[in-house]
C-alpha cells in the first residue's frame, strides 16, 4: 500500500504543499503535482493527474490538500471520486480534515451525486425544448 499526494498549484504565489500538515508530509511515498494558469482546466486533462490515475492501485491512499483539487465542477468531482472508489483507492482531504471513506462523508457524496444527476437531467430537458 502506497500513499500518494496530489497537489495542484493554480497560481504562482500559492502552493498546495503549505496546506498539508507536517505529519502527513512524512508519510507520503509519491508526490504528483500539476501547475496550470487556470483552475478551469479539467482535472483529467492535467498530465500529473493522468499519471496519478495510472499509478494508484487498490489499497493505496491519495491525500489531497482539498477535495476541490479533484474536480473543476461538481460533476467532475463526483465522477473522479467514484472512479477512485471503484479502483479501491482511499482518499483523504487535508484541508477539510476528513477521510472520504467515512460513513458520513459517503452519504454526503451520494447526495451530491444524486443532485448532480438531477442537474444533468434538467439541463438535458431544457436543451431539448429549444
């Protein structure tokens, strides 16, 4: 089991690394970083993230500074979280201070996924009216 950290620096003057606690820094086996001029770039389009997806395996842990680093939109976030869950990867968010495998967080993510699905249905329905 390996521990990965994914950081995304979206500006020149800010570093995600500063958001990690010292204890977390000591337990990370591999750092994956992406830098971009805009945080509107889809996460799956980022080269570091693509490498991360290939590297993680069932039983691994992924630590992110904040859960929002895994999705530009709620839809993308839910899709990525579900993909990691299907792979058997545990996700921990340093800033929010929670493990995405905890029962309360799982329930919240299920609700977000349902809302996201509902939003997509509304958008499709409105689009078909035009």
